[in-house]
């Protein structure tokens, strides 16, 4: 609708421009009655109309859409702070303009206008850059009629903390199980550029990538069915950033949000920039069962270890157990005694040894 309206507007405006150029070239006051002049005016008008139809979107529509997109990304706090700062700056400029206007020409007529631009800009920038202090002062003024409480209210301590979901954690799927437990108060936010990346993966020609993308979309659908936490698809974007991970970090910093991910690199980069990150891999490692040296466990040994005469088995939560002298016991379920537990970057690892030969033979 708007595209066609602006194209018609561009056609009319540029056709008039072409007509006027033809009139100037031919120096004709009435080209409609001058056939010789119409040889130039007519083609120039037609060329102007065609040019206006073609380039109108570049002149009107795209800049308007860009401005709307940029305005949507600006937090409302900055808009309010900038407006207040602009008003204060213009008030100061109005006071300064009184003595400036009394100066002799050319300073008297020019300096008040320049002062309005400078003080308006300075006022807006100062309040925007110090918007946190501005909001704090406004809250203090509003609470001046009420008695201040030194203790935080329950809402302040337990308010929801929005978390951005990245593509990897959605495809992983464990976020659904964590959300069902109620440990995430929410809301969980999925920017549209993350949703677009999921759709791109789901439409991939590679069967594995396509399956992963469709799994991610299914996880989002199931998350939307939960009452808590709420899942919201948001239009937030960082227009000056291209990579998805960088966009998430920029949004998290700009709006005071956290990020849920299982991407190690995103976790580290975001943490370095002061963004709170919930890494599901670290969460999974933190809730795994803890076995101390001397404790017993029963486990099936399924494969050889890296070192000679070692066997390897896995607990239900995926923790790897290295069994000394367990190579000959592969395929058997044996009683083990924990000798050592290590926490590595890949997760928790347990070392154990068979309790007794009799226990092994009874388990055969």
C-alpha cells in the first residue's frame, strides 16, 4: 500500500521536475502550444516520471523503514531522558538568547539560533548519558512524600529477570526440561533474528541440520504452551551488528538482560562484557551426583579405557567412570569403590576400582 502511494508521489514530483527542466531549456512559456518546445519538454517529463516511479522507494520508503527500525530499538528510558534533556537545554538556550540577541549584527540574529542547537544537544546528551542517575532522582522525588524503607521489598528481590535464548540452547532442547522445573522465572525472550536462523536451519538441504532446526522449532512451540515461564518472540535487534552472538550480547547489555546458552565461546565473551549467562552445560555438571572417595557404586563397564587395563562405564547422568583393572570386566555389572573424582572442562570424571574379585565373579 505505502509502496504504491510513494511511487505515485515520486512519479508526480519527478514528472513536474522534468517538465520544469524542459521549460527552462526551451525558454517556452506555454509548451502545450509550442510543438517545437514539446519535443524536449515531453520526453523530459516522461523520463522524470519513470525515474520518480523507480527511485521513490530509495528516497522515501527505505529511509522511513530504517528510521522506524532504529526508533523501535531505542529503549523508552532513553527517549524520555532525551526529551527531558532537550527541553531543559532549550530553556537554558532561551535564557542565554536574551543577552545574545542584543549584540550588534551579524552576531545578534545568528548566535541565539546557534545557542539553541548547542544547548539543546548538550541537554539531551547529558541526560541520556546519565539516565540512570536521572531515573534515580525522579524516583526519589516521587517517594519524597512517602516514608522510605531501608529494606528491599519482596517484589524487588523476586522480580522476573528476562533471559535471551540463543539458537544452540533451543536446538539442544534441555531448556524445556529446565523451564518445566520452575527454576527460570522468565520471561524467556527469543529475538526474531534467532527465530530466522532456526527457520534457515530447518530449511537446510542437509538432513541432520534440517532435523536439528525442526527440533528447535518444536521446542519453542512446547515452551509457548507453558504458563511459566512465559516465552515471548520480540522484535529487538542490534542493527549495527551482523553476527547473531554479537547481537545477543549487545541486546543483553543494552536492556539489562541475561543470556541462556550452551555455547562455550558465547558464554566467555558475554561474561567478559559483564552479561549474566546461564550455561546449561555448567548447570548439568553442577547437578550431577557427587561421589566421594571411598563411596561404592554399581556400574556396567562397556568399553576399554585409554590406559592399559582400564575399563570405562557411564552413570545415568552421563558422567564417565574410569575403572582401573577393568578391561577384563567389560560387559559386566560390577561393584566399584570410588578412588578419585575430577572436575574438568568437559565435565566431571570419576576414577574407581573393583571392590573384590568375588563381587566380579558373582556379577557374571
